[in-house]
């Protein structure tokens, strides 16, 4: 066993800063798309509970019962996104006309803190924090006259949280990911979900989805697993949808459908929850006895892997 050593080069670690705040307002049973929170100055996490409650028997201490642990936090910022208004008890009577003392919506929050050491400074890494089930208490807004030393107002909100389920473990209201301890490709996959991509909106993944991203083995090469209709299929129904299935979750794609004569066919598309299955629904039925070409290009997955352009041809009945 190696001898213990202290204060070695590169081992003097610290954590500082806060940035990349994202708000996810909960609508009903699901969280809405993420919104950037500019002007975030501090997030103070304040867990409480988990206190020992001693029981005595036979004139001695018998055991300790541990109380439930609560997760709270305080947010400080110079400003906040308009979408946070419904979380702060505000409602809009008409554009620009706001009233207070209304209901407060639950929300999620993600943000980063910097990890540093004596060798690389704050370039060493970062921690990604996720908070679920947050509810903001009313906050003070102290307005004052402008003077020779003007200061921006700092808003502050105290948060309470309701934990969400985690398979195989107790419910939790917070997750922390250390960039120095997880594979970069998987961290990128999570950030693509949290922050969105050119073709997918930012959203808040629940703990089980986060766990699945980091529990998966090394990513397999991106591939188009199946396409319906199959390549060179004939007798395809004119009302049929086109279904593409990929082996990895997709973040970007550019798909085009056209006739063999070069006429572009408009369509709508939708994805399954795993972002692996895309359904293409032509705006109107396809023409009978017509050959179509489906161009599948610009495809990349959550691991930043790309797929070469694929062309599928089929003919309707």
C-alpha cells in the first residue's frame, strides 16, 4: 500500500464560481423546455434534516432514528428569465402588465461550478448540478436611489424541493456530475439533453435517464438500424408513414423526401422518447405508382458521432 502524501502538485483542489444556469418550468407532470438564466450570481445549496433522534431503553441509549433529509437552496441573480415569473407568483394580465400573489409553479434548475487545482487553475474541470422539484418562496426586492456608487439590485429566492424517484435508490432532489470523473462523450450526451442542440430543444432529464446515459457501455458506431419502407420496396401504400430507427439517440438530422422527378414532398416528423425512432408523416398522401427518394443526411448522435448520408428508394402501389 503506498504511503500517504499531502499537498502534491495538481492535488490542491478547490471549487468556485457559478454559471450556465438553465430554468425548466414544470407544466403538469412534465418539465418544459429549458431557458437560459442570465445574471446568475450564486446558488447556495442548503440540505437539512438527517438528524439523530435518540431512543432510550433499559437506562441506556437504545438507538438513533434518523430524520428525513430535506434539500433546499438559495438562488441569487441580477435578473431572471421571463419564464420564471410563474414560479415567483406572477401572472401577466396583458403584455407587460404583471400582477403578483398568484400561484407558484414548480421548476427544475441546472448550473455549473468550476473545479480548479494548483496546476491548471479553474481549467481543471467543472461540476454540473441538477435540481428537481423546486418551489421558490417570495423574495425581497430592495429598490434604492441611484447615487455616486450605483449598484445593481440582487434578487434572491429561497427554494424548497420535492424529491423525484430514482430506481433502486431513495428519491432525490439533486444530482451532481463531476467532469473530471466521467467520460467526456457521456457528459456531452447529457449536456446535449440539458442545453439542446440545433434540432432538439433543451429539456430536463429525470435521474433514471441521467443514470442510463452514464451506465451505458462505450457507444457503438452510429447506424441506421431499419427503415420502413425498406430500401427498394414496391407496392408501398400511399397513406403509409416512413419510420427510421437508429441504434443511438439522435441530436441532429436533415431528412428530405422527394419524387424521382425531383419534386420535394412536405412532411411532419416526430420522435419517440428515446430519440431513436423518427416517424415521417407526409402532409398529403403520396402519389400512386410513383418512385420516391428519401435522403437521410446530417445525422449525429448524443456521442457526437456522425452518419454518412443514406438514400432510400421506394415505389408506391
